[in-house]
């Protein structure tokens, strides 16, 4: 492929194309070319375009946010399994449709208003609470945007906010809707049930060879070897690069002195807070505590429980209200504050634990400082090293040689399946982005260079396919035990289903439930009255779903959670919900209002999509998301 490109570049076709390129510079300007703008759109909405880079950036941002909430890194496969790729594209299309509508209405915001809003945004505040250029630059790097692009995005977001706010302002929740939802959620049902003891009630005979071969023939796709590939991988990750950083002791000391405060361990306090409707109520509660009443008892008397009161172990900066923060960090341990009229509420505070702050030392912080400097250096080196790898690829060097020259991590994976497993069942590639890298390897072809994989830390991985072995049919003799298990499981499930139906009909017909249960090794258990939201022991979600549509005395059955038996149940008692309290009505109204607004937004965006027309570059989307691979699930990335 490289040779053909070289021949193209040296011919008259290249001369003609270069002439066109120079002419286009003159007509359109050079800016788009030198900034690397990709004119191919992943999707268009009216005249608005969504680029592949936009989608990839939005997908990565969403993935990072979910990972942070989950407290662990979420893989690309896990994200796609819940449809994150489709959701992100849908959000981008909806956003573009609203932006197109704003343009058609000639809505506009001045540059001054956008800049003023940005400078007031808490996301860009420094330690002093004022706008920080450093914080802004950090956000730009994180988002991969220029200042102009950020301002353009904020203008678009604020215009969308104005439009949607106007649309949703008059959303009203009908009172009967609140009553119906309350009745549905608070209705309780007592359910009696028993589980069939499969080993006693169902006997599975030994299958004949003919039955096994028939099962094998009907389920051949279950008995295939996994396709494998021989891959070579070169990693250009921040972690890999920073190992090469040469940082002197003087640099460590200089950096530490400049950022010393960031290494200090801040004081933390376990803070409890009772909120009151007014100052008089707070003063009355303070008097009760002064008279010997327990702080938590006073909280309970004012409608709060322990979880409402406990704010957690906090640093001063984590308390948003400056008055409350000042008071909390001036109290002695177990001391109750005077009444504090905060910005948002009137409160009493108590501090139950104090963890003193600790001033850092250079020696104690040296490793953190070194890691920070090394990571900064690595990120600065990233693009330079990327181009060096690219030059090596263009020169026809194999990845192993490039990795050796540049002292970068290299992996020769002789045989790996799509799920990153070696023939002996071990992980083939044990790095953070392994799933994305292996998936790219299964998208490529032998002898064809593919684009590098973008890593979650901003780095890259190059993958070459050296060999591939397709999936093959495993012979009957090799999988006979697995076939037998499949046949037995299928027989057991069918027999249990038929037996459960018979038992259900007998209980419906008036037979004693306890005697019926005893025949199949079970015993009747009465689950206490419960709402739809709770799952009593011994009952599955499927069983509860049936139980809440049956009348009192109704009987049904459902598979157990392990899939190895079935449970027969009867609705013993139905208790209707009582009238909703004011607090319950308010909570339901808020919830329903949010749902109605979401529906209105969906209808609004759907109408805009129909009005302006949406075109998705299906081949580009399949390529980016991996849907054009031979992955049976069609969801590789």
C-alpha cells in the first residue's frame, strides 16, 4: 500500500491534485487545512454537521463521567452493552436540531454575554474563588477544544437552554396522575409461595446417542472454536512515556515550593446539621439541647433522621455555605453551634470528629511531585512521539523495531480471542485499554495498517494483524459432555415448566397449597405484605410482576433466579395504599414533572428532526463503533 502511494505521489495525477489543493487554499483559505478540520460528517441535521471527532470526544467524556460515578474504569464494551454509543449520537443529533431551530428563529447572544457567563462559571474558579486562566486552560486541554470552540459551544448550549426553558415553563402535573402513581407504588401484597425441588420432582433419563447428535446438529453454533489472531501492539501511553522522564532533584524542589499547599493534608471534620424553617424554631431546639436533650432526638423531633443529619467527613471547602463552613471549623469536638442563619437554611451544627490537617514536607511529597512532573512531561512529549511512530510506519518498519528504537512498550500476542483470552484461558493483554486494542485487532486485516487506537489517558496504541485463524466447528466427539449438559438442561426446563403449570392449575382449582407443595419437596412460605419495589426472599422480579397484576387469590408460577427450578405463588392479600402525605405528593409531583418535561423535550426534538432531516453516515458510524466487524453482537468498538 505504501509503494502504491509513493507511485501516486510521483505521477502527473499528484501534480494535478496539488494544483487543485493550492487553488482551494486561495479560494477557501488555509486555516481549515492547517488546523486539521475533517470535512466528512458523521451526521447532518439540516445544515448542521456532527463530525466523527465530536462524537468520539462526547463518547469519551460520557465514559469518563460514568467511570467516575462508578468508582472504577468502565470499558468500552460495558458502555456499548448499555447503548452508550447510540445515546451519545442521539444527544448530539438532538442538540444540533435545537441549534438549527435557534438559528431559524434568529436567536442570538452577544460575545460579551457568553464571556461574562464563562467567567462566572464555578468550573473555572481558582483557589481564591475568582476566574482562573489556569483552570480554563486545564478544561480546554481536557475537552480538546480551543477557546473559540469553547465559546461557540457555550453559546449553543445557552441558546438551547433559553429555548427549552420557554417550552417547559408551563408543565403541569394533573392531580389524578399523582394519585394513580401513589396507589400503584404504595399498594402492598402478601404472597404465599413454594419452590419445586427439581431433584425430587423431575427425573431426567440418560440421553441416547441419537438424541445427543440431534441436539448437536440443532445447536452447532454453540460448539465452535473462537476465532483467534496473532497481533503485535505498540503502546504510546502517558504511563509508558513518563518512565523515560529525567527529573532532577532541583526540579522536584522547585515544583514542590510552587505547589506546596496542594500536598498539605487538609483538616477534616465529621459534621452533623439540623435544618429549621426559621430562626425561632432553631433557637427553641438549641434551648432543648442546652437543657440536656440529645442532638439526634431534637433532629428527629424536627422531621430528620440520622442520615439527613450527617453531612459526612468534610474539608472546609466542601461546605458550600461560607457561614456554615466557618462555624463548623471553629467548633470544639461534640460542641453544638449557636443558631446559624446560612445562605440557604437556618441550622444548628455539631462536630463529632476532628481529623487535624497536616503540613506536607518535601521528602514526604517527593514521589507525588515526581509523578506529577513526569506526567506533565509525558503529555508534552505525546504528539512528538506520535509523529515519530508515524514516520517509522511510513518507512515500513515493523512495530517491534519502532518500539525498540523508541523504548516504548511492545506486545507480541501469538493467539488471542475477541474477549482478550489466550488458548490457556489467561488474559492476553493486561493493560487498561486492552478491550479497545483487541477489538481494533479484530477489525483489521493481515498486512493492512490500521489507524491507531486512542487510549483513555490520551495516548495511542498501534495494532498490526500478523495472522488470523477463523472459527471452526468442534467435532461431536470433542464436545459430547457439553452437548449432554445442554440436552439435560433443556429437558429439565421443559419438564419443570409443564409440572409448574399442572401445580398452578391444581392450586387454582382449590387444592390445599401445602399438600401440593409437599408432593414436590417444597414447603409454603408466606412473604409479608410488600410493595412492587421490594423483592421478598424466594421470589423473582418475574414472579412479582405477575403477582401485582393477578387478583386476590390469583395463582401463577415463574422460574427461580438460578434458572434451575420454578416457584408457584398465590396472592394471599391485597392492601390498598392510604392517602398520600403532603411530602409524598410533592415528591411525586416533582418526579412526574421531570418525566413530563423529558417527554416534551423528546417530542420537541423529534419534531425538529423530522422538520430539518437527519442523515447518518452509517458506514462511518459502523466503522467508528465497530459494527462493521464480524463480531456476532455487532457492538465492537
